[in-house]
């Protein structure tokens, strides 16, 4: 069995990541992580349209979050459940070392994974709609960060289009092993 996707893409820089980030991306045969998220959905007509097409979650304060990750082909399928609102994506290695491509509802974003201060930043370097490369002027602005606080994995995702908020969510996933007594 090959190493998990993010471990392959990050390569030697994996040793510079905080332990909870490494643990979250150690998908193995498949894992489900639990935590919470605060979600802010954009209110503009464009944001509501994009959210309806892509399936972004609605605004919620401290909603339970489950993230199911499973290997699929050369990549991974992620299903995020924000208290009953599901958001699914497929992630594969990108075209150049250190990159990934994540596809959601026909939109594919290619991002470079930058390791800094024990955290991980996703820096967009390309966007396609239904396989067609888009000019930079129509790319969404993405701010995706992964960090850690002790044994807790923390994440934040903000997506804007032409300055308008489409969705922002942030929170944590627990990486400690649970043992039923």
C-alpha cells in the first residue's frame, strides 16, 4: 500500500509539520475524524447560487463536524459532514511536486502545499471548471490553513469571489485516540 496522499505530496517536509497535521492526513485504509466547525455562508445572490451548486454548508455556530477520508485510486475522497450538511471532494496529486488538485462539483483547484511554522498552507496555482482552465481574474480567492494546538488539529478555510464571501469555516478535529471503557 502506498503512503497517504498528503504524505507523498509534502515529502521530506512532512517532518516539519505538527504531529496532529501528520495524523489527520494519515488516512491508511480510511478514517473518520470528529470535531466542530463555525460556518459563515456568504449572503449575496452569487454566494447563494455557488453554495447551492457546490454544496457549501449553511451558517452555523459550533456545529458538529465529521470528516471521512478514504483512499480512492491515486487520491482520496473526503466527505465533510457539518451537522447534516455534506460537502464532498476528491483530492489527487497535482501536476508538479508539492501540489494537489481538489475537485468539488466540477470545480478543480490546484494548490501548492507550503509547510511553515509546523503548519500547512494551500496556495492556489490553478483553477478549472469542468476541466477547462480559467483565467486568474475569475479564480476564487482561497485562504486554506492547517495548524495544531497541542493534540488538536485546527483548520480554517475562506473562499471569496471578486471580494464577496462565498463561505468561511474554521474549527478543530480531535486526533487523540478514543477508547471506550
